[in-house]
C-alpha cells in the first residue's frame, strides 16, 4: 500500500524531530502503545479506518464504472486514473494549507469530514452525485494524508530511536485497513448492492473521525512541537533575511538561494531523484486497482475449492502480504545492521521486484492469448502481488521517512505532498494502462510495464553512490 513510513533502524535527526528546549509533556518519551507515545495509537486507528474507506471503495470503483455506469475500458481507466492521481496530487495543496493556515490537526479533521461526505454522496444513483462524491474524496484526502504522517513524526524527540519503528507500526495500521476494506465493502458492493459498498466506506471514515477526536489529548505534545517548529522556522527565515540585507557579500558565511542553503538544495535534489523513481514504481504498482483489477474480474478464476469470492477481494491481497512480510523485513534490516542497504539501494531493489512481478504475469498472458475464453488460476495474480510487495516493502516505507528527514523544516508538509505526487503521476499512468487491456495483447501490455521498471531499476543501481552524496549525511 501507499502512504508509507520507514522501518526500524538507526534514525537520523530530521525536521520533524527537532528537540524542544523544555519538554512539558513527558508522555512523549513514556511508552503507552507498544512502547510508543499514546498518540500513535490514535493515529494508527484513524488512518486504519481512513484506508478502510479509501481502499474499500477503490477495490470496486473501476468495476462499478464498467458494469453499472456502462463506461468502456478506456473511459473507465482514464477516469479512474484521474481520480486516484488527483487524490495524491491534492496532498501538496493540503500540505500548504496546513503549513500556512490550518495546522496539521485541523487539516486532518476537516479532511476526514469531507471524505465521509464524499462516500455518502456516492450512495445516490444519479451520475452528478458520482462525480461530486469523487471530488469530495479528492479534496478530503489531500488535506488528511500528508498531515497525519507529519503528526506521527512529531510525536518523537530528536534522536529518539523509536521513531522509525513508530512509523512501521503506523504503516501496519494503514495496511490493516487496506486489507479489511475490500473484503467488507467489496463484498457488499458486488454481492448485495454497489451503493451499499459506498456507504460502508463512508461508515469506515466516520469511525476514524471518532477515534481521532477522542484521542486528541494524546496528540497535543506532537501538535505543539509542530507549531513551535513552524514558529522557529519563520523566525529563522526572518533573521536570515535581515542578516543578508545587512551583511556585505564578503561577510556572508552561509550563502543561500531561494531561502535554502547549499546543503538543503542538494538534499532537495536527492528528493527529486527519489520522486522520479517512485513515480515509475507507482505507475506499475497502482495497476492493482485498474489493469489488474479488470484482469482479475475478466480473466481469473474466482472459485477455489468450491467457494466463489468477489473479484474485488484481490485488492486485499497486497495489504495482507504487507502485514505478513513487514515484520520479516523489519527483522532483516535490524539483522543486517551496518550492512543494511541504503535508501537509494532500496529504491533500486523495489523497482526490480515490481518489474519482475509483471514478468511473472507474462506466463498466464501468453496462455490466454493462445486459448481465448479461459480463466487462469488466481494464484498467478496472488504470486504477482507477492513479488510486488517485496518491492513495495523495499521502497515505499523508507520513502516517506527519508522525505521527512531530508526536507527543510519550513516546507516539510509541502514536501510530504510532493512525495504523494509521485503516487499521483503513477496512478494516472496506471489508469491509462487499463484502457489498453481490451485492445492491446496482454503479453505486450505486461511486457512494456516490466521493461520500464527493470530498466529504471538498472539506472537506480548505477546512481546509488551519487544520490548518497546528495543526501548530505542523512541515512
């Protein structure tokens, strides 16, 4: 799944972990949730229910457009891609709104309310309600996604060894919701009534809002830390401008351009490279909701041992694998210690695995081409998702964590939005790819995706050392 923090390791000081001169909330250091601040439990369940609603609805969205609204594959795929891309792109605007006006807590609360309104709007049958509901979910998710992650990071002091592990626990909440949502909402949609599935997603978001408001007191230390950091960043920027205006070029000891130092610009450049690789990765990975969703619905056998299940259940497989494999990866990174792959190396590994997953799908694709009308074993798609999760767990968890560490503090929520923009680009590509599932040969479609990812992986492997140099000591 997307939206993705890091695994346990030896974290470096990042912009969300700036120490307070006087910590009035010792609860931030006391363990209250698996040895972590109590606020983490609030955010764990808030994000779990939000992801329940998002992935529960996403599991059958393109199927609804094809089977109920009568859209052809190209139209449905394009609209699906535009919707999912807009969801992630809106995170940039949500980050700016939080940084400059509302703050993180209010942004998450308002975003959750708008998301719930969107899902309940989809319950109504007329087509204008369909578009209005999707628009609300886009706006609400844009406000919620980058800011809930920022609050997670703010719960920890500088050099707190629990920080990356806390992100990993938060990540499990994301995937727990993503696993349950399609099973419940997808079954209601495909087996009972499509619009009941939309309503189920709305109820999930309401439960997340209740959890968020009820646990506000546990979030206060982190919220106050974010507010203090914003004040300090504004004061530092003001002081820097005053110093530049008063000092001669000879007196200036730390030149800046555009408000950032040379080190910060190098780190921003590293983030730009990570962005490009992540966009390629998500372009393949997000096809789970588009191309591979249609592949599961049309070409895959959905009966196992006499039990027939809705094709939307395939959307839960990725999240289930994350829940199973994430502890193994966490153990592996700790076990490797100093030999743990660097962040650039993990990006290269992630791209390799996502490409390999589509290589696997070439086998049933050629079989379907030779024998039209048959349905292939569901284990091909399950195997593909297993390999994809090896890639996601290599790339995605470290992406969000490293963005919080590399980003200058005054634009941290904005840069978290930029991280989600990579998913936006990938989601649009994934939607467009779905339009070719009925017009292009499946081996050609899957082969192009595999080639693009494996080629990007090779480039990423070659760029590991230069990217590490840009990161300026951040690990």
